[in-house]
C-alpha cells in the first residue's frame, strides 16, 4: 500500500470543475476506495514564493493536497491520467500501512 498525495492549486480548473474535485472524481471512477482533499493555510513550492491565506490578492492560489491510500498499480494509473490531462502538479508516493480501528 502507498499514500499518494497530489498537490494542485486551489484555483485549478479541469473540465469545468475545480482540480481537486476532478482528481477525487477521477480516482472514484478508477475504483480507488477513497480520497480526501486538504486545503493549505500557507505554503511555498519549488519557486520559493510564500502563499498565505490572509493575503486577499492571493485568494485561490494556495495548494490543495489530495490524498489517497492505494496499491502501486492504482497509483500508477492515477498519476498517468493526471499526466495525460497536462495537469501541472507535484506528487508524493510513500509506503503506507492502513487499517480500520474499532470499525
């Protein structure tokens, strides 16, 4: 199992939808069991520019992390789909252990 986290800008749009919504829907369409989008309050990326929530002029420019717990094959399919859509995104794929407690 892997934790796949894909970072997109919150104002990214794909096929008339917000980018993180598109990612969640695409993962669901591919049969991935679940996913969650997390909106940042501040962050910087490879260009070193700091983005913070309290600056009005940067509204919509913060990162959103969309996270999935997936198999290696599921991660590969989703990454390839994002790549073919031409989405400018950063991703992290980490080994993970997952389970349900008291479920």
